[in-house]
C-alpha cells in the first residue's frame, strides 16, 4: 500500500523540470541471470526462451492496443486514477478534434534532442484527462517536437521543441482554439530557475 501511494504521488513529477518521472511496480521478478556468459537464464548463446519471447510479443501488442484506444498511460505503468477518464479516447488525429487549421503531422524527435523552447498548455474547460496521443499529434504538426504530454491526472502539460520557430508556430496556430471540446491556452513556459513556478530546461 505504501509503495502504491509513493507511485501515485511521484509519477508525473518533473525532475529535472521538463522530465516527468514514471514509476512502475517491479513485481518482485528476479533479474535475468548470466552464468559465466552462458546467456539468459543459463541458455546457451544468450538466446531468450520461446515462452519469454512470446510473452514479450504479447506485452508489445497489448501496449499498442492500449495506446490506440487512448489508454496509453496504462502501458507506461502509471495507469489511471480511480474514476479517471480519458478525453478523446480512441481518437489519434488531432485535426478531427480541433478547430485549428493544422498542417500535416511531423516526425517526433528523439527524447535526448536539445530543447530550445518549452511550452506550457492547459485545456481550460476539460473535465477529463486529455488523450496523450491527441496531445502529441497536435503539437508535432509544427515540426521539431521532442515530446508533448499532460501531467498525470491533470488537464495541463508541456511541449518541448528543438526549434523556437516551431514552438512559436504552435502558439500562433493553437492558442485560443478548441481542442477536445475545450479552449486551449498555450504559452512559453516561464524560465524561472528557483521557486515553485514552472521552469524551462534546455
């Protein structure tokens, strides 16, 4: 129970700022053993047993199904809080749930890409947690997106860009528009190194 409470409180907390923590239960499973270089669990040549391979495939497929249905947070181990619902579950195309005129989607950059600008956004009238796939698709359309996410259980979050031009284009196109039935506010995250205000990490 204590571990569950700790996971509930820490998951989504940003440390360093701009990098949300994600905790998962270990489940008490022992780590794979390597006996004198003989491989996984003692199997010769480092081969993964067939039953483990099948399990890994099933987990991967289940994660994709959860993601496509708008419950991708469950695949990451954070899960939903009791009574929490996903706004826009089952939809992945932001253009279908936004009043903004959006360009086509662009590829999301690797997570270790240097951040040049960080945006803060909030869906003011939203009652439920916005679909994370919609949030990513919405912010990726201006290019150079590193990541976009809502804080766990919240209707606000951050979008990190590798280009200030892309971030400014996102603000110009999205700020004040309707997304998932709610007015969205998008602004540059405050660059305050100390205190409790939102801080940007480059």
